[in-house]
C-alpha cells in the first residue's frame, strides 16, 4: 500500500495524525516482525490474570455467592468480555506506537495522564489486597492482620525496588500464583465441591439476578469492575507489553531497578509505522497474537477462577445461619472444608488464597506506581530517571498504606469496594478516550471500527450507568 501524497513535493506520513501541542511528533519506523512461536511471548495476559485474581475472584464474587448463591456469577462473564475488548484497544495503541494509552490521551490534553494516575493512586491507597492476604494468613499462623499486612507492604516495596528488571520479577510471581490456583482448582473441584453444587451451575444462566437490595450497588459494581482486572490495571497493559517487547514496544527500554538494574537509554515519546503492505502484514500477525493471548490467558483463567471460588463458597457456606457479611466468611468456609475433606485442606485453601492476594497486592503497587512514573516522565519531567521516580512512588504507596492501617482502616471488603467503585468510574472515562485515540491517531487500516467500536460504546454505557447508580445510592445513604 503506497503512502499517498498530501501536497505537491511532500509525502504524507502516518505521524501527521498525532497531535503535537503537548507532546512531540513520533518517530517513524517499521513495525518489527510478528511472532511465529508464541510461547516465549506469553506473559502480559497471564500477569493481568494473576494480578486480577484478587479481590473479585477470592473475595467479592465468593462473598456474593455466600450471601445470595450463584445468581450473580453471570456478571463475571459480562465484565470479562467487556474488559477483553477494553484491553485490546489499549494494546492496539501500544502495539502501533510503543506509547502507553495514557500518553495517547495526553496528546489531546496534557493532564489526562495525571488525572488517571491520581485516580489509580486514590483507588489503591486503601491496602485492601494486603489486608485480605494478611487476614487469611492469620487464620493459618495467628497474629494480628493489621501488622502482618504492614510487613507484607514492606516486603512488596523491597521486591519492586530490588528486582533488576521489574516486569520479569512480576511475571514470575504471577505465573507461580496462577499455577498455585490451578492446583487448588484440581484438588478442590474433585474433593471439595459437592455434586449438588455442580448440579446447580446451570442456575447461573437459568436464574440470573441482580441482588441490589441484599448487597447494594457499590458491592455489585465492585464485583463487575474487578471481574478480571479493573480500573488502572487495564491501562497498565500498555506498560507490561512494552517491557515484553510487543510490536513497536520493542524500541522502548524496560523499567529496571534504580539499585540493581542496568540503566537503559531514555525512550523517545513514541513511534509509528507507515501503512505499507509489509507493515500491515506484520500488524495482522501481532494483532492475531494479542487477541489469542488475551482470550486464552486473561479471560479463561479469570472466568474459571471466579466460577470455582464462587462454587466453593456456595457449596460450603451459602444459607448457613449467622454467616458473617465480611471477609470472615472465608474462615467459616475453610472450617467447613476441613469437616468435608480433612483439616489439611482448610490450611491449603487459606495459604493459596493468602499467597494469591499477596501477589495481587504486589502487582497493584507495581501498576499504580508504573502508571504514575510514566506520566511524570512523559508529560512533566522528561529528563527524570523513570526508574527512580517509580521507586519513589512505590515507597510512597507503601508508606500511605501503612498509615491507613495504623489509623484503623482494616476491614478488607470495605477497602476493596472503595477501590472498585473508583476503578469502575475510571473505566467509564477511559473507554471513551480509547475510541478517540484509536480512531483519530492511528493509520486508517488499523483504526477501531465495527464490532469493536460497538463493544467500547457498550463499555461506556455499562460503567457509566453503574457509576451513576452507585454514586446516587451512596449519596442517598449519606444524606438520608
């Protein structure tokens, strides 16, 4: 495909579509060759699933199942499919430019990146994942969850600032976590989930419900928004892809430890390829890979985790009189599992859950700090060392989390719902911005259109409506 002439003596370029009021024009380069063997490149989808196997999968959806049964599990599928399309639009922009989606937003208004970085920070100031992990750990080892959580936050800070290449450490942790969860599936599915619970699985489709009166909009929005990733975690797909070297991200250096890592050259703002036949052929290969990686890692792993953990809660504690409407339902769940399977299984269940939530907390501190560091480096302090900015943000988030815990905010479900409501509101806003950058900036042949455009409009309507209803519900409670 030839690049047409825009005016006599001047050839138009794909870079001409990029707004340059706030950020420089991207450099034009050829798109790297598409992958032939996928095994070595699989990672970001598993990292997304691993980090996402947290509040929604181990706390919110099982909590809902413990209170109302399986009638809301359908929402996990809706949330995951919606996020599948959101993630791919984030990946579309980064595959084509090497820039993060936040940088693309900032090309239209300098402070969009800062807005989302602040929202992500606010959502994750409340250390609900570390507190949840600590609570489960206390069931096994004893101790006070608040102080265990503080120790976990300190460990997270050390891991993220001492790992030579941060993404590699994160990917290994999340793959280990996914493996542990699969082991729990195999053992639990065979010996812990009763036949009657498996028999009731069709209720997910035949008897769907929206238990607002029982649980409230905030909890339901939280479950839907965090069915998978949610909030800022979707946006950080851009950063993880770049560190893995996907598409034009191959030209962008990785984020390393400021202490143990080998510094790499500072990246330019971004790149773009001309829509020639050769580059478009390579694009088809990258786009096919991105779609397959997301569906077979992020979507499938997450959905089966939600289904299994909800079944486990349903088969053990649903309908039990006096069941707590907070995270201690997991303690009761473990005790019932011990009666059915043996005392060893409750410890196995709590340990896997605690490790999973700790790995999620690790990923959440990473992505929150990674988003903010990228925004600061790109839009406000281009001469700054991004690795040092990242490390400072990590320890800032750890420090604030410790202060929150010491101040007495240590109820995990409350902390998780706060984070989820903010995350759902973020998704409402950036779904619209993704349509903007992927229709206005990218070369014509690779712009969003058709079914995918419809899916993004659906995401705007879904998260916009849920956010409005949640805020209205909470304001009603506040003002009586």
